[in-house]
C-alpha cells in the first residue's frame, strides 16, 4: 500500500490497540502506525516500561536500540496529526 493510501487513525483509535482492549497491538512512531501484534516482545501491549496504543516517538531515545527494530513490521496507517 502506498503512503497516500494508508488510512489515518486518531489517537483514541490508536489507544484501543493497546493490547488490552482489542486483539491488535499498534504503536506509532514518527507519524506511522506499526502493527506489532505478532511480536513476542510486545505481549499484551507491554514492552519493558512502555505501553502500546500510543505515540512512542520521543521514548525511542531511551531505548537500547534504534528504529531499525521496526523493519520487521508493517506500517498499517498514519497517525492523525
Ligand atoms: C526501556 C526501553 C526499552 C528497552 C529496554 C527495549 C528493549 C528491547 C529489546 C532488548 C529488544 C530486542 C531486539 C533488539 O534489541 O534489537 C527490543 C525490540 C523492539 N523494541 Fe524495544 N526497548 C525499549 C523501548 C522501546 C520503544 C520506546 C519502542 C517504540 C518506539 C520500542 C520498540 C521495539 C520494537 C518494535 C522491537 C522489535 C520487536 C520484535 O522484533 O519482535 N522499544 N526492544
């Protein structure tokens, strides 16, 4: 799917994909929403001290890894600015 055709989701739609309320687990990073449902490292929406269902762009600087970790995952939408 090209960038233009990606659906846009609001922050409250993203928040429902926190690994608790719906089966999907999503996280936003730099305007893109990634589906990390298949990750064993985001079980129930939790990843170390972080929760899915939100924009974690600013939090990545505190991580022991870079944004390359997203390469395994599909961008499924854009976060409503
Ligand atoms: C205290 C903060 C964090 C710790 C200790 C942590 C630790 C880890 C570790 C050990 C991995 C395994 C693979 C690797 O190192 O490359 C990983 C993967 C990953 N992390 Fe983090 N992380 C943190 C924060 C974050 C944040 C803020 C995000 C999102 C912006 C994030 C997104 C991911 C993703 C998407 C993966 C790949 C999961 C997979 O391949 O199944 N992490 N993290």
